[in-house]
């Protein structure tokens, strides 16, 4: 009986966590907006205890911040936050591509290469003539997810992968704005192809260089967007 209650409690906690996290990442909860335990519990028809646990977890992950009075708000990104996030991403993802070369199978490397090629093919004259921008973006996001998940799997280091995913969640809200910039999708596709090509060739130095170049490109563009919309420096 106790085990059944513990399972129900866990399911309630996970449901609240996934619900609030989705609201944050999709910008339905805006940066700086107050997050109410009572409102969420009422919306999900559950007690406040699992909601409280979920909000604590989201705060630990950097998506919520607590004020002096104990209220939680959605984290507001600053330019310094982006710098710190990408400092860590550069270290971790450089290591991950090296591990992918060391530990990935030849079949996985070929799959990675083909995924990058499919990303590039979205911008062929034929596809550009047949598909609207929204359709291209949707297909590109699916391939981008597959590409990075495959590299994580090839690294055989789920802890490092989860750490990177948590860092990504902290700036995910800006990703959509980044990707709709003119030429950004195609440029990013070429960057992915360079990373995949280096991994297939088992060239660690080239893979790390390509990954760092890709991350620097994203970092610079994000900071330009933040400055354009007067996001805080600190």
C-alpha cells in the first residue's frame, strides 16, 4: 500500500514538473512572471506538496528564482548568463565530441553524417520551392534533435549529456527567435555538417574546432539579440 502511495506522489510531482517546465520553455510563462503554487495545484487538481517539490527542482535547474519573500519567478536571462552557459557548453561539448569519436560505432558515425546531410538537403532548390518556412523549420528541429541525441549516445556519458541539456533549457526560450533569423538555419546546418564530417574521419582536433566554432556562432548571435531587446547585462 505504501509503495502505491509513493508511486502516486511521484507521478503527481512529475506531472507538475513537466507542466510548469513546458510553460516556461514555450514562453507561456514569461521571464520574471510569478509562479503560484496554489494556481498550479488548482489547475492540475492536486495538492500543493507535489507542486512545491516540482518548483524546487525547477529552481535547482535554473529555470526559476526565489525572491526574499519566498516567491518564485521565471528566471530572466542576462548577457552574463549566456556567457557563463556557453563557457560551460564549450568545455562539455568539446569533450563529448571527442568521446563520440572514441566510443561511437562506425554505424553511429555514418548515421550522424547522414542526419547532417539531410539537414543540408532541406535547403536544396527543390525543397525551398516545395516547402514553406514553417515546414522547413519543423523538419530541421526534428533532425537537429536527432543529431545531438546521437552524439550524446555515442559519447557513452549520460551525466555529461544531461548537464548540457540542463544548460540548454536555460536559454531554450530564445532559441525560436534565433532560428527565425535570416540565414541562421542554413548556416547552422553547415556547422553541423562540419562536426559530423570530423567525427566520421575520427579527427578529434577538427571535431572540437568545429564544435567550438558552432557554439561561438550561437553565443554571438544570442548576445546580439539580447542587446537589441535591451536585456540586462547582469
